[in-house]
């Protein structure tokens, strides 16, 4: 893929994956940035999307509600002197979960950190992702979306505040909105059963 890439480029990659596995239509589930790619896929190739499930994500500009400045600063920070990358990643991702989750489920945070450290995303790619997200616009297009859609959002999401999920459900015609009390940004970890139930409903 050329650099820098756009959300539309990533949606094109998703369409090519569907082509490669000979899937005419699919239930498309997107978390966070993946939800942005899923929206763009549905906008550009609606015939390929049987149901759109958007988890902890946001609409394009200008309808985006940003997180608090301290949340952004923490995510963009570097490890402290002497701090291991694994510990840094545990602290970074624990900070975007709902209240008490990281303390109650340290094994989940360890698993997230382990997977990131074992296959780290190059810094250049992280910057490319940030540029793609910042440049993504055209929220008005969602009003033309003609696919079944479910929006699932954690009520205590510090990274992509819950107002984004509410707005998505308002913009997408006929969208179902499901809010998870006390849940932060990582709904598949924090509320696995509820997330799976929403996806199961979408496949029926």
C-alpha cells in the first residue's frame, strides 16, 4: 500500500479480503479505527455488507467528539526512563478501560500488552494511522447508508467518548444503539458476552 494511506485505502483492502475469500456479503465488525474502516467499506461497497457492527468508534469529521487532552497526551507519550515496553503498554491500555477493570482483570491487560510487544507496530505506521484518522471526513454521507447497523459503545470510554456512539446511531438510518454501563474502550475484553450477543444478533 502507498504511504500515506487513507481510511478509504484501508476500506479497499477490506473489500479485497472479501474478494479473496469469495465472500459476497459479510457481517462486518469494526472496533475503534477498525470501525472507521468498516463505515467506509459500507459507504463505498454497501452490497458487500450484510450488517455493520460498530464498536467503540466514531463518525467522520466534523461530527467527532474528541477525548480529554490528558487521555490523548498519555497515548502519545513515550515510556519513562527505565520503564519496560511491556509495562508501558499495560499502563497505556489499562487507562482506556472502564473504572476498575484493569485491577479486576490484570490477565486481560497482560495479554493485550504481550501481543503488542511481540508484534509491535512500527512508529511510522502509527503516525500514518493517526494521519488517516485525522483526515477522515464526510459525516453527512452516513445519512445515505442503507445497510443494517448496530452501534455498541462503552458508557465510560475515555478514548472515544460515548457521545460518538450516540451520534453514529443518529446519523445512520435505522441503526440500533447499545450502550454498555461502566465499560471503557475495550468492549470485547470488558464485556465479552454482551459484545458476542450483539454480533450473534447481527448474523441472524
